[in-house]
C-alpha cells in the first residue's frame, strides 16, 4: 500500500511546488520512499500553465533542493483530489475551495502544512511569499523544512510504521 500526497496552495507556482520539492527530497531518504507519491496543485486555475515562480526556484536551488525540474502550474482536478490519501494545504481557504466543489475532505485526508510545524498557531497559514522579496521565499522554505520531521512521522504512521507489501 502506498500514499498519494498532494501539496496545495492557491496558484501552484510558489508554496505548493516548494512543498512538493522539499517533501520529495526528505521522503527520498526514508525506507518507504518508493511507496510515497508527492505532487502539487493549485486550488484555483489563475496560474494554469505557468512555471514555478523564479524566486521559489532560486530559494529551492540555493538550499540544495530540486529547482530545475520543469513545473507547470495546474488546478487540482477532482480525480487528483479524490485519489489523494493526504492533501497538505497552505491555507484553510484552499481546502474550503475543494469542499465547495463537492470533494470530501475528512480530517484524516486534509491537513494544513503548519499543523506539522512545532509551535505553530493552530489554523495558521503557510506564509505566502508572492508579494514579497527573495527573503520571503527563504522564510517560507524555512517553515516547510521545519514541518518535515512531523510530516515524515505522519507518513510513517499512515504506512503502518514503514513499508508494507
């Protein structure tokens, strides 16, 4: 049994592709790497077809993550949302957008990224760097990195402590 994880933000050009790349890097170092599929999508279609924001790409590359693989923004499809075992959203409003489309998001399938961040206020959003400078992308990346230990623990729990055949 594997896990299908989707990182979700508004337009799929900053936060969710950054989350996808950071998670992929960390999942790769686990014993169950081959069981976890990580992708990203947007709650809206406003950035459909656009590449990852160059500032996001630069922040990722600067810290040794994959910022070079092509990325094309897209709105999450109903099939993607229904197939996902876990949707990790940047903000509550992104999950609300899916619920308005009739997609069932039980609490065990949909979480806020910040729920994995030690000391984060319940319900707080992942900082949106879009209107900021390069330093804001670095800050968002730091929050994503802070979330990874608890995120990986959750994946391990969902997989029953490790790989299953």
